[in-house]
């Protein structure tokens, strides 16, 4: 599952043209993701930032000061990653997330007190799990 992040040139801001080059056909999924954020979550903001530790541009999605998710762009796909503490366990297990993602939370790698759930997106239909995770994030305080 590990692919190399596409946007690793610090001097090349992720413009539409750069995204189109990296994403290829998955650009349709990206456009649907951006539409979803704009139309369904108008209170959410987002920005591109270059991170020296990972030597890559990441798309940070926030609501007020709280990070909702991080988005990494790879060759022909992008990945939304959500970080949760253990207090999200009940919401995740009771959600409509597929078992694959519930298992990722329960048995996946921990980052201190945080556990990650990552969704690979190539087309608009892949956004449903991201939608569920945004809903879980919004229920947490």
C-alpha cells in the first residue's frame, strides 16, 4: 500500500496543473472531494503546506483550530488520513465504515495516543468512507 508522495518539490506549489499531472484519472475524485468540502462542510477550511519533516506538500483540512484530516497526493490517487484518540473507538465501531477501516483503527499503528485511518481515493465513489470519518470527527469534542 505504501506509495511515494507525489508533491515533494518545495518550490512547486500544488496548482491545478500539478495536481492533474500527479493524479491522472484520480483528478475526478479530487474534484469531487473539493466539491464535497465546499457544499457539505462550508465551515471547514483547508490549505496546502509544505512539511520539511516529510519533504512533501500536504493538504490540511481544518474546522476552526481543529485538524479534521490530512491529504497526501500520490501517483494516480490521493489519501485522506484521520487521526483519532481512543475516545473515538465507540463511534468508529458503531459507524457504517467498512470493516477494513474499523480494523485499521483497532489494529493499526499508533502514533503516541493517536491512531490513524487512511482512505485511498481514486474516484468519487471512494469518498463515502471519508464522509463518514468527517462525521465522526465532528461528533468528537
